[in-house]
């Protein structure tokens, strides 16, 4: 996970060959499966992968995130957390990884929300929430020198400015930088002006941290 998390941070892509190299770790399930409560483990595995599959279908996460979750779930069917956790030992690990990954991303979103809330006046309540949680204000010149930032501020060739509140993870960030560079060259926007962008969140590092949390605390309530 450490290796693939670094790749995700650097390029937002993990080659399929990488997953093939790591796929033998699922053989640990041969040993682990006899230690878990099978119905709970199958429920946890199926539920987590179905949820991730839905997120992938709606372009909210990438295929690498689904592969990573599946490999972790199969290779870690049975864990013994540092702190006592009965459900974790019985086979709830797939759902725990998903739970902690989601919470960590949510905490990051809340941090972003606190930073952005002063700048979202004039929008509807739902628009304020979306902008505050996923948006970021940057100078155009900084955007032109960035990677993995996607503009929420859209400027048309006639100078019309619009604001969108979501983006497709399949979008090409390089294409957007070239588009804005042409707008600057045409004088339709100034390099020092501020636009809203959103970050293509690398899910794998959050999943790695969620996995580590599950190993440390399991599910501390039961």
C-alpha cells in the first residue's frame, strides 16, 4: 500500500501490472479464513466492494481504489488489532478499512470547509457546502503551474464566467491548464485573478491510513 500510495500521489495512476505483482498476497486468506466468522466476513467484503463499485461507476473513485480495497480485504481477512476488538478479529476488516478511509477523507473535507467558508457568500446553501468541502481558491498563475487541479471556475471564449460544482475524475488536468493558458494569452483572464479549483483526491493514501487505523484500534466499540 505504501508503494501504490506514492504512485497515486505522483501520477494519480497505478498500472495494472503493479496490482498483478502484489496479487499473491491474497493467498493469506487460506490461513485467515478459518479464524473468522464466515458470514460476517462475506457480508463485510461484499458490502464494501459493492459500495466502492458504485462509487467507481459514478466516476467518484478510480479503478485502482477498488483493486486496493479488494486486495487488502482478501489478504487481511483476519487481524488482531493492537487494542482488543472482537468484530475486527471475526472478519469485519473490509468494512473497517472503508469506514476509516471515508472518515479520514471527511475530516480533510471538514478542514477544507473551515478554510473556505468565508469565501462562499452569495451561493445557495447546497452550493456553499460543495464549494467549501471540495473547492480551493488559487491564482491563475499557480493553477497553470499545478498538477491534478481541476477548475470549478469555467471561462468561455467570449469571457463569460460560470461556476460548476463537480468534475469527472476522467478529465485531463493538462488540457485544462492549456485552456486557461490560452485564455491568459488572449487577455480574457489575468494571471493574478483568483479562480475556484478542486483537487483530484488521491484515495490510496487515505486508504493506507485507514488500514493502519484498523490494525491499531479495530472497531473499538465492540
